[in-house]
C-alpha cells in the first residue's frame, strides 16, 4: 500500500523544535491517521515517564510507533546532535510484546524489528528495561541513529524526546433526516483492510468498524449521502488512495435496507438487483451493488464507519426568557422532590387490602376453608359437651 500514500508535510518552528504533520493510511492496521510530531529537548534530563509528562505539558504525548512509514518520518525530525530520544513504546505487561503508551497495540509487533542488532543484540534488558529510545547520533556502530534499544523506564535519563498530537480524521454531521424527520448526530471516518488481509467482504468491513468503536455507515437520505461521498473524496485526495468503500445498505430481504434499521435512501436503492447484494461507493460518489461476498481488494479495500454522538444538549432558560416566577431549586430540594415514599405507592396499598375474587374455584376453596374451620371448632365443642355431661352426672 506504500505506493498509494501521499504525505503532506507542514514544517514550522516551535520553540526551536521542528514540527511536521503527516496524513496517511497505515500499512500496519489500515487506519487513516493525521499526526503532528515535534522533537523536544527538556531543560533537564528526564526518564521515560517524565518525558511523557513533559509532552503532556505541551498538549501532546510521547510519539507512538505505528508503522515503518511513520517511523521513518520520526527519524527525519531529529537534529544531528540528538541524544537518546524517548519514544512512547513499552513492553511492561508482556516481555518483548511492545505496545504504545496509550495502550494501543503495534501491528505485528513490528517495533521490535527497529531494535539494534535484533534479535542477538537488542533488546537485552529483559524485565528491567521496558521502555525504548532511538539511539543517539554519537553512538558508535552498530548503535546507528536509525535503530532503537530498550532502556529502563525509571532510571535511564535523557533530555530528548519525540512528542505528537493526533487530529481527528473523520467528520461529524448533525441533521434532521428527510427520510423520517429524526434528528441525528453521526461521526464518520474511513478505515481499510490490513495489508495481510487477502479478502475484504462487507462482513470484514463490519468487523473492522466494530474494532474501531463504530459500525458500518448506513445511507439514510440525500443530505447524509452527499456528506459521505464528499468525505470519502476528501480523504482519498489527501492520502492518494483509490479505493471503494463498503456501506451498510443491502438488498438481502428483497428491498433495500440498512443493517441498523435506518431508512434507506430511495435514489440509491433504485435498480437494486435481486439477491444478496450490498452496496459500495467509489471515488466521485459512484454507487454500485456487489454480492455481499465480493472480495476483490483491487476494487474495494475501504469502509465508511460511523458512531452516533449521544451527547444531549440541555437548554437552560436565560434571565431574559425565564418566567418571572421561576424558582431555582437546590440539589437537596430536587432530591426530596424525586424521592418516593414507598408507603404511598399503589403496590403498598394493595398489599394491605383484600381484593374481591369471583372465580368459582376461588369460591370453592374459600367455602372449603370455612367448612374445615367450622368442623374443627365443632369438634372441640362436642368434646367439651361430653365432659360437661359427665361432670353433671357425678354431681
């Protein structure tokens, strides 16, 4: 996928540190990213955790390892006098299984391949060295500046580090649908297959969206569909990719529908073939129906994902618009208003009264109970009468 990538670099000077932003679709996990990186030099030497804290003071984090393309970009930012340079990776949880400081996995554990002389020379610190640095320019062979080595997270110190910030690569749409008059707030982004994947069906696209915290995007109405196609076109032009993207519209039930139950736009649905067909969109907004099992990765290896923003905006009246007699309640007063006395509920009242029952079986059981009780007391009375008679005869 490397020949499909086009990178936009924006150089600027920030406090004597070089910053550059890249936008690309990762060859590691197929995700579309936009990162801005800076090389930083702190006034005093710090350890790996303190380096991450230093980046945080700049609104950033220690730079992760994503893939070989992004790592080459990191190397290009270091000045020729750079010392050991902290990068935001670690193998604290599992030895030699490297992850980023934000907890994200590294595809194929490829960061370990950047280690100097791997696997014979580095990493060599076992569990005592769980963080990493890019070698200093002053190191001698084989510790060349392009390679890394493991170091202690707490006792190895350096002034140099690579920090980064991440821009959201998707786009959100808040609109009232013309299909059902429902207010929606959706955020969309593009994902794609991993390089190791040999097929990319609509099921693969669904699973990838779910792994990234979303779902495959439905096509609901003309407003939203135009938004989706413009977003795809923008991403493709900025990353120099040329791929179709699966959508969540299908014709499996005989009529076009979306997997999540949302209404399906009629202009897209027109002419849908009979059978198990799903829909994809290509550059320029051309929409085509393909079998849901279609897996030609030369035609489609992307998917448009979405998640719904459920943030609710509360409208609070201003002083000018509020009624004159508006009473502002304290939290304790609100709590008292919301508390329900259980003795005032219908369930409690019903538990204290007898309810009339007119079913024949219920009446029969009631009469039987009365008869049993009457018979019991009659038996006792009869016994007492016999004893009374005996006492009277003796008297």
